[in-house]
């Protein structure tokens, strides 16, 4: 999980072909370069060079397999809001360091509003969630209060960004 994306340093704007490449790679990160090149209207070498440049510049951060949580015994999805009892740069840093160590926390976001952090947690069942909430989440630095949202149905989940070619 990345905490900051401000390190992105594009030397130039993405053109129409770059955007097409990104669109196709999001849909299928395992696509062959020859097929990708054909889809975006380039020969293989210039297409490969563009993909490598997009990787170097940090536009493409990686390639991942999407796993089925139920098949791996992690069918319970919970969103948790955490409110801190005090706020400072040091406290936020300590919270970030500790939450990074929790493998069941898939995402953690510093948010505006009544609560300070929003966490996305995947677990096998409700008893495991009760354990993680009491024994781990509320023992994070300055964690004072939480609010949980247990997901009853996953209507849409995607990591695909909207890209206009």
C-alpha cells in the first residue's frame, strides 16, 4: 500500500497512444507486447519502449493477479473508521507505521471528516474481526474510537481507472 504518490515525475503529458496502452494493460496485464502493439496501432518495439517508459516514470506501478477472497478463506469484508484521540505529524507517522504491519488491512486512508482513517479489512469471519478490532486496531497509536461497516454484498470492486484515450 502506498502512502504517497507525489513522487510521480512525468517528463511530458500522456498522449493518446500512452492512454490506450494503459487502458489495455489495466484490462489484461499479461497481454503479449505484440498483441498490445497491434491494439494501439504501433509495432512491437516502440510499444515495448513506451511501456518501459511508463514503468520507469511511475505511471505503471506494477502488475498483479486478482485473487478470489472466498477461495482463500477471507470472505468477510469490513470497512473501519478510526478516530484518533490526538493529532500531530508524529502521531500520524506512528499510526501509519503500525497499520503497515497488519496483513489483514488491505487499505488505509487518512480522510477528512469526523474520523481520521478509513481501513479496508479482509478476514475469514466475524470472530476474527472481533479479535482484530479489540486486540489490534484499537491498540494502534492514539486510536480512540472506531465505527465498522460489515459488507453484506459486494456490488462493484475494481482497480481499473477511467482513462479517456
